[in-house]
C-alpha cells in the first residue's frame, strides 16, 4: 500500500479529496485548516495508513460491502438495507434539522451503553462545522442541525483512541462512512481496536468554506442561525428573517471532490438518516446492519421516536435521486480520469459502473 | 580580555586578537566616542569598547544602523573629540551617502572608519571589497598586514584625520580581526580630551565647492604616505619579479617566496597605505622590475591602481600579474598561502610539489556527514519557519516569502524548509514585499510575506514599513522578534532596555512603532505552533498591509536566564520509523535536540543541547515526548 506522497499526488493535489479527515488521524505530516487539507511536509513513510483509509484511493467497494453488509439484501441504488422508515421525534428539540432522529439515536446509543462516546460535528455557529467528541447526552444538543460546510471530522478518531474510547458512534457523510469502513478493512494488525457504530447522513454535496465569506459579504452584519435546502431552493435563516438563495448560487461553492461522489445515502453505514422530502419535520431512516436495527429498536422502545412505514412511491423517488447521483458522479469521474486529472478510486471497468456510465453518457451532469 | 586593551604597560608585548589590537589602538588614540552596528568580523570591537567605556570614560553605542553610527561620529567630531566608527563591508554600503558627503565636508575631531571585510563571505552574504568606497569617496585608506599594525594604524589614522580634517578609513579583514598575534602596547593618554565649543560660524557642510579641497587633502595624504613606515620593501636590489601586496596578502607572499626559495629573485613591496598610493615609492621599485605580481584581498583594487600608475608613466614596460582576469590568482574568494605559492611558482616558472601528508591509516578516517547551517536547539525561528511554511502550504496559492539578514537567513536552508524566495541586503525583504504586494491589483493572487528580525527591523525596515503602509501593499510583514541581535553575538538594539555599556536604555516598543505608523499589528508566540498557524492563516487572507510580531527570546539567551526543563522520549509511545511518525521530530522538525537512537530505533533527546522549549512535544503525534512540568 502506498503512503503519504502518493496520497498527495493522487488525492490532495488533485480535486478528488472528499475532506473526510480519516488521513489526518494519526499523521503528523497531514494538516488542515478549514477545508484546506495538505501534506504539510514530505512524508518518508513508504506504506501509509492515510492511503489505505482514503475513500478516494482505489478500493474494491464490492468486497468492502460484502464484508460489512453480509447477508443484507443489496439494492443497486441505495445500497444494502433491511428496511426504510419515516421517523420523527415525538417531542422536537431545539435546532433539529428535520425529525431530530440523529440526536435521538446518539442519545440512545450513549444511554444504552452501546457506545462510550460519539463523534459529531457542531459548534455554536450553525455554519461552521467543528468536530468534537461527546460523552454525555447533553453534549449532543449543540451538534443538532445540519452543517453544509465540509469538515474533516474523522481527524478526531485518534483523540477517541487516546481517551480510551473502545466503542464509538460516528455521525458522518457518506465519504466518511466509507473511510470508517476502510479504516477497519485495511487495519494494520498492530492497530488498536476501535469499534465504530456508524450513523450515515444523506448527502448531495458539501460546500467549500468560501461560502461563509460569500454570505458575510452578501448579508453584512447579519447573524446566521440556520441553513436548509427545501425543495424550492436554499434558505438561510438570519436574525433578520429568512434569506432565499438560488440553488445555482450555492452550487457554485460545491467542493470539487463532491462531484465524484457515488453515494447519496451512506450505503456502508449501520444506519442512514436523511430528510423526508414530502413532509417537513420527518426523517428518512435506512436500517442496514443488525447494529443499526438494534439502535433504532432501542430508540423506539422509549417512546421518543415515532416510526412509520415508508411510502412505496417515496422509496422509488429516493432510489431515483440516489441513482442520479451515481450517474452524475461516474460521468464526472470518467471525464476527470480521461483528462488525467484524477486517479480512479473505483474500478470503472466493473459491470455495474459500466452500465451507469453508458446511461450517463446520454444525460447532462451538473 | 578587556584587561589587555586597557593595560597601562607601554612597551609590553601581548598576544592579542586583531579586534583587540584595534580597540587598543583606539584607546591609545584617546577616542571618547565609538559607534557601530554589529557585523562579523568586526562585532567584538564595539562590545569591548562598551565594556571598558566606564573605565576609559568614553561613550560607546550600538547604533540603530551604520548610517546612524557614522553620522553620530561626525557629530561628535564637531565637538573636536576623536570618534571611531566600526562597520563591516555591507554596513559601509548602508552608510554610502553619509561617507561621500562627509568626505566633502571633512571633519574636525579625528574620525576613523574601521571597516572589517569578509573575504570568502564566511559570515556574510558577499565579499564586497570596501577599498573601492575609500577611493570613490576620496578619503585616505590604510590596510594593516599584522596585528601590531592593526593597533598602530588606528593611532596613526587619527593623527592623519586631524591633520587633514578628513575621515580616514582603516580596512581590516576576517583573518586580521579574528587572528591573533604579538602586539607591543603604546601609551594610553593620561587625560581624556575635552569637547571644545563650536563657534557661530563654524560649519561642517557638504557642498560640491569643496571637491577640489577633497583632492588637495588626498595629495597631502599621498605626500605623507611616501615616507610611511607602514610601507616597506624586502628583497634583491634588482628583482626578477616584484610582488606588490597589502593586508593579509603580505604574509602569504612572504611564505610563498620562502617556500619556493626565491628570496634572491623576488622582491616584496608591502604597502599599508593603499589610497592614495605613494606613487614615488612605487615608481622607485617599478623601475627596477620588468614583472609585477599583485597579491591582495579581494578585488584587483591595488592591481588596477598600480596599472594606472604604469599607464601614466610611458617609460615603464611591465608585465602585470594578479587577480585581474585571473592572470595569476583567482578573481573571487579568499586567498591562502597555497594559492599564492602556486601562483608565484607559475609566474616564476618553477615547479612546486606540495608536501606529502602521507597515508592516513584506515582507522583514522572518520566519515563526517555534510552538515547544514541550521538553527540552534530550541530556536524560535525554527518554530516560526515551520508554522509559516505549513500555513502557506495549507493556504491556497503558494505564498511568496521575502527573506532578510539575520539568523533567520538560514531559514532559506533545510532548517527553514527552504521557505525564503529572496535574500538581499538588510531591509530588502519588506521593500521587495511592498513591490510584489502591489501586483495584486493586476491579478497577482499569491500571498506575499516579508520577514525581518527585531534588530533588522530597527536597522532598515522603518522606511519600508512606512512605504508599505502608505501605499497599502497587499502583504504580511512578519517580525521575528527574538529580543537580540543574535547572529552577531547578542548585541543590544533599540528594543533592549540595557545598552552596550550595561546602562539602562529607553527600549523602543516594536508594536507601538508599528501601530504609530498605522498598521494593524498582532503579536504571537511562535512556540504555540497550532494557534499561531491559525493566526497567520487568517492574516494572509485579509487584504492590505498587516504586521505580525512573532515573539520569543533567543533560546540560547533564554536558557542562560531561565534554565532548562528536562525533555525526554517515552520509547513505549514513540512510533519511530512507523507510519504516523517516520522520525517526524528528528527529520522534519529537525531540532538538533531531537536525535535518533539507531540501537533502539526510537527518538531520543540530546540532553546536552536541548534547552527544554517543549515545542517538539507539542508536535509529536504519539505524545511520546515528555516535558518536565508538562508542556509549554
């Protein structure tokens, strides 16, 4: 397995980096500020963990899926899953983005001793992502709500290890869930064990940090309280009311690495959570593994969550949306690979990808 | 060794360093004022004068720069007391205009300008030959060839200066300044001289009307030099070859003639007064020899001036050899006896076999690895360069870093991750940064950073800072404040509350100066790499002229006052060569205190050099480096 210098050439110096932060864990050569992640000094180590955990280095994703989703029916559009529900908290909490499900799952995991700590992204500021380790239910509150700026939060894994956390719940974007699985899949034999319960988020893309500067420039003096992307565009809630931004304006700030992403629903997570598009105040929850099932069951047992069957037509819409992300992503990957701008991190010649590439050549990407 | 320079033992001979001999000469001449800016190889001179200032009842100062130093001497000269200005070759150029105007106005009390040149640039960026400046300005020039002359010439230079009412330059070189030899002392004055009143119509004005007077003073000097005891000839009556030499070239020439056993064929004319040249004396020997070899440091200064005399005297038919066009000697770099012996052998067409050193037994051969110039253990500059480099790499669009002159110039090497992209003279960094920073209006998008040390800041950055602020250049000026002129040996500067005489001084606050100019200024600790990296990142994103002071005292000084904390490596935690480290502390951080134990394959602290700053502990990814009492 190659090391840091190859990671720099293939991922960091190209536009492929997903900013998951997995490489930052453990390594003194890699460093980030905001969404700039670089190899700050040349690394002399030949075989690096950084390369082996990166979701943007070549991976046999089918094999990874086979290991962690063994026995779970595979869906080509939204990944292996047992069941899909629509879910919400019965008593909403402050700052929840949709149904408040993620916060509830984390509280359940901690309270039920399924984990010793949780890694979440939050901060006092609803725009700035700041990863932190929480050990108590109350600490989870300040992470409530979505952050649309990318954050390499997996760099905190090492802190979890140092603090002696053996079982950790991680809330992450699809790329981060991929990295978490690769961390385990390629784990060196001498590496300390870390048992991760992954709660994957639905993600279309994340934004580069200059978006913050754009907002500050466009709405000088305002305090930003919340950001959401309902059907009709982008809404930024400020202390002077809601500001509407066009999707095109916001999309100009999409991180380049996100355009290569093939995963909308965190297909490798134990449990995935996203918005429920037709009705505000609800989440879509995809139960994938047995641990994901156990977590949702525990959360529902306390009468905190309301769990309902998922409408069949809505599942189709979800599949379509997820499939379309794959179409766009593969098209972008193929183009960048053809132009020698990135090194492929999926086997483009494998049959499922070949089919989607064929389909994508007929469609417009963003 | 201050007791030697003030010893009241005339006639007694001491083994003295050249710089000590110069100090002794100045004291024998009765100076009451001395000013300098530190620079190797001259730095010891004013340090010693500062130490004996009280005993000898004189004023000594490390001036803010050489211009201040020289013009302060000119001011003291108006009070008709003797003053000594000490600079190195770069400093002489800093005060170029001051020298040329002073040569026009002349002086009253004796003013001697001691310039210490650095052939081979052992401690310099260049090996500029200062003698050109004496000729260009039109002032007399003396060059000592021995340690005795280093003392005696200073005494003579003051006498000459007062006789001519003109500044006199004495040009030394590293081998004279830092070498040692026998010096027989003269008398110290029994009473210090007293300043004299200046009349209403007494003026010291530089104006071109005095240009002819300047030449007349040179003629007077030339007349005096014809009979100077600093010039002498040794050798046969009619030499086949005449060596004309000055300064350290003299001893090399003597050794060359002796080694090649040519004393009956080659004569040596040793000159101590090299501008204006004693033409009559020269002609006397030029007429006797058809071939002439000039041996001097560094440029063919003497050679060209001799060539000029030959050109003006059509009766002479001489083949001239020297450094000009490498006709006998190399055009650049320092001479040594071997180079001169080989040149003489070649010119005289004799064979020379260097003595065989014999076989070196295999067990005596030690392989010494190449060693970089680097920062000392615990040096705050190492942390500053580390954090600046990483910040510029993290920031989009490579930053451009302008260097300057000081210890931190070494940051252009591996020690500073090759950060610097320009190195010029003192003060060049901020000025070049100002210019490049203006290009942002044409779409130049890279951050521009200029560096300067605290002493350099006072020396030559103030006009540049005003300029950059006034024109609002898009740049970050970083002042690496280690509270010392560390490169040259910790001399005080205007930011330090004690002067060179050990007396309290009104220290000038760098941040107040910067604020006064109107620049936004931040102060940060370079040892706190994480926080300061973020600060630099935020600063370079802001438009306009910004100033950051990275403040942490020079580690070599700090350890003397604060003592050292123990630092050690827990081998259980150290990841060594493994992924997640790869010897990050000893290879990348690179502090001499961080070493590698080849037996255990783990990092180690060299307790002899470690000063306990603890920065490596904050960088160790495994937390394996421990600091007594916890991290800094």
